[in-house]
């Protein structure tokens, strides 16, 4: 027997879009406080879409405020 899942909708906090300026400040402060962080930990810490976090990290990188490595 195959179970079928029913999608109820998105998580409530994902219905809203983050203010990228404020999110950028939160991400920068988190990185300053914690040091090295994987993307997944930053994402789990802040209520935002993954694309918003990606955009903010690119903005911070372009400003020379963060560096990334694989």
C-alpha cells in the first residue's frame, strides 16, 4: 500500500518575504558572532526563503564583508 501525502500549504513564516536590508544585517551579525557557519545553519537560524539568504550572502560577498569556501 502506497501512502499519499497531502500538502496543506507553505509554512506561515514563508508566506512573507524578508526585508533584504534587515536580513543582511542579521546574517552579518550572526556570522560576526558565530564565525564559520555552514549555509544550512544560517538558514535554520533565520526565518527566510533560501533564495533570500543566497541573495544576501552574495551582497555581503560583493561588499567584501564575507568570504566563502567549499
